[in-house]
């Protein structure tokens, strides 16, 4: 299997994007907290639940793809 020249830094770019996303959310929450602490706590709770669901969906999706790739035809 041949690797593409642009594939070398793909993982690094993903990590940078995740870090930027987290920083953006933290700055937005800090700005909201300056205006309303209660609102910031509610939004932070909702975003935490969304992040957990997103992480679980990524894990489950990987398992499903692995199960269907080798499970049915064997």
C-alpha cells in the first residue's frame, strides 16, 4: 500500500484543530461568564454532555465498522 505525500502530517493537523476548538469554546464561555455566570455554567454543562456523546459516537462508529468488515462474510 502506497502512502500519499500529504498524509504525513494528518494526525498533527487534527490535534491542532481540536486544540483550537477547545480554546475557542473556553474563550466563548469566559466571555459569557463575564455577563452571566449561571448562563455560562448551563452552557458548559450542555457542551460537556455534547462532547461526551461525540466521543462515544466516535468509539461506537469505529467498532461497528470493524464488526461489519470481518463479521458477516466469515
